[in-house]
C-alpha cells in the first residue's frame, strides 16, 4: 500500500 | 480598527463549514487587501488557504494589519446564532484580544453582538511556489462531492487518473472496486455543468478519501471545483467564492514505498 506523505516533504516553512 | 461587513451571514457560515472539519483553530490575517488564512491540519497532510478580498465585502476597513487567532468551534457556536439573511459585521480594535461579531436582521429590528476571545497561535506558513500543473480539471462541485462520497465506501484511497480523454476516479478494498470516469463535456447549456480538462501530461495520483471528503464541505460556496495535479506533488482543490475570493486545499499524495 502507498504511504501517506507529509506536506512538509513538498513545501518548506517560511 | 478592523471592520468587515457581509450582507448575508450565510456566506461566512459556508466559509467556516468549509474549514472547521480540518482545523480546530486558525489565524485570520487581516490587511487592507482583505482576509487571508493559511493553516495545515494537525497531521500535516493537508493545508487550507483562504482568501477573502476586501472589495468583496459590503464594508471593509483595516487600519493596521491584524492577526486574529480564532477557535473555530467557538466561532461556529457564534455563527449558529445568526440567521442566513442577517448582515454580519466582524469588528476588532488594534491590538485587541477579542473580536466582535454583530448580526443585524433584515428589518433592522434585531441586533445582537457576540464577543469572542482571540488566541495566540503559532504561525506556521508554508511557502507554496507558483506551479504549472500537468493536468487541470474543472468540474461541477456537486459531482466531485458525489464521487468522493461514493468512492469512500470502497477504500481509504482514491486514485485520480487524468488523460486528455477524461478523468477517472478509482477505489478498491474489501467490498471490491469502483471506477468512475468523466469525459470532457462536448457542449453544455450551462457553464457550471461543464467538465473541462487542460492536460500537458497524463497523471495518476493516489489520495486519502478522508481529506477529499473534508474538502467537499466547500461545495455550497461554488458551482465548480478545480483540481490541479502533477506527478508526485500535492493536489490543489480550488473553490472560487463568487465576487469574494477563493478557498484552496492542498493535499499530499500517497506514494509507493
């Protein structure tokens, strides 16, 4: 089964 | 001094309904451009980005930029006290620790005000770059809500597969499997009933049903929804709020190990 990614894997905190 | 008025409380009620399942609290950033909110859900899987433009309000005044942290459960209790047709005004003084919601009936004979304590919330803003997406699908918002609801009976995940021919939503689990295909509409009488697909490259992505269903709480705000997708990046689900702004949801995809 595919695993759920965290949004912060894609976008960084500003 | 901050003051923002909408002639119908129903709009603000719908906006709150669209975010309160994902967020317990959120900061409303007010400036002379309008009201902005950006917040991730607790599990950091999805993000809500709300923009309400100042020119969409019936009256808008914001002398100094103001960040108002609100408990959305409390805000919901207060908005339940407004009739849909009431005028709603949000007011706060500069550096205030409360916000006031004032509701006025159409005949001006009933005026109520509710003061709510503001919260100091940690601001975690994500920088989201402008992106050219491989596929952009526009479809009736009600249809998208129906598809998410129907497919969530079959599995925890939905696979969205988009080609130039159409878009396919699939789910599978213990019961079996389900596939819903939508073709691009060739001609429609009403623009809001159209399904349109702009495709640079086909994409196939997997998302958690639970979040998609939460996003569809924004359905009453808009006739159409826009899904923007590229391989291995978050999905953007956008509802435009007529004459006022938009709400965008970002959802991290599920990826094979």
